[in-house]
């Protein structure tokens, strides 16, 4: 009976779910809130399109959901700081631009062409997702523009610099 040791009850146990979730400081940051909104809106739009007669458009919300979920995970775990070979802000910018354009197009088609309620709901959530993605790419563009105006002198990514500036402004 002495072969199995009792777990140390003084040590805090962290579940697998808590290790995957973003930290509170990232989730309350501007980038964290935008990514969480993108994940939620893409998933809701995916479910609405899957239940509608406009099921041909289900691919776009699914791909955007997965891309936003990956970037949420990458930014919250600082995965992007370990892989400097990728241009993370540019990749995020291109994802947001394409998502906002494509969500806008399929939302117009879903609302105007299909008559069932879930297609209309998918279109409405798609319009809201378009606004969130457009806001995100506008903010990323401003960060990249200010980074390039400075001459790109810092070794940090523009998104990290902007977070530091916004933290120092709030003090």
C-alpha cells in the first residue's frame, strides 16, 4: 500500500482547461477582448450558417474561428515571442482584412437571398463580426504605421509596444 504516494495537498492543482485559457491580464487587454469577440462571433455565425439553408457559407466562419482561436492561444501563451520568423502583426492584419471583407460579402448574401431565420441570424452575426474584424485591422494598421514611423528601431513587435504605451498612459 505504500507504493502509491499521496498527492501533495499544499500544491495548487491546475486543471488542463485552466492552462489552455488565456490569462486574465491578456483577456482584459484590448487585443484579448477583440480576439475573444472574433472567436465567439465566428463560432455563433458558424452554427447559424450550419443550421440554415445557406450552409454553403459555413466554411468561412469555421476557418475564421480556427484562425482567431489559434491567434488567441498564440498571443495569450506568448507563443509568438518564441517564433520570431513569422511576421505576427502582418499575419494578424491580413487575417482581419480578409475576414472582414468575406464576412461582409456572405452576410449580405445570407440576408438578401435566403429567407429562413437562421440565415438572417447568421447574416446579422456576420455583420457584427465584420465590424469587430474591421476594428481589429484598423487598430493593427495604426500600430504598424506608428512602428514604421519610428523607423522600426525597437526589437519588439508593434502589438507589444502598443500594450506598453497604453499601460503607461493609464497610470
